[in-house]
């Protein structure tokens, strides 16, 4: 299983960013896909996830200004965050949960830095 995250970078507060995570080695369409983030000095926190049947959930900190989506034909999950805040600065990690609780795999992380 490989997850390749991309799309991070330096963004000004108020801007937006779209992160991508391309998966291989899995049957993408049947897996839950999601994103965590870890800010400096803080624990990793769940940002959003998208199940194989289309259910989504978001952390309160990004709810209303983010969208998680997936393209099963490209085995890719996306996370778009609007109206970025300095508090969104973190390394963002994509993950996948194999069905039947058979394990979780992580991508390598992509750094998002939001300047004020």
C-alpha cells in the first residue's frame, strides 16, 4: 500500500489549498480515505474522512470551510480548505482504512504553512 500526498505549500491567510493523495496497492473504491494533521508541538488530529459509501465527516476546526472528495477512477482523495488560518499550519497526512478493520496505512505527509 502506498499513499502519496501532495499539494502543500505556503499560503496567505484567507487563501485556499487543495491537497491530493494518490493511492496504490489497494482497492480504492472500498476503502475509507481521510486526512489527519499535526501542528508543531501538538498531537495529530483528524481533519476529515470520506467513506466508500459517500459519508463524510469533518473536525469542528475546519467544518464549513473544507471539502473532502474522492475520485475512484484516479484512486485519489482530495482535501480542499478555504479561508485558511495560521492555525491550519501543520503537516497533513492522508490515510486509508482497509475494510473489515484490517489495518490503517499512512501517507508521508505534506506541509501546509499559512502566513498571517
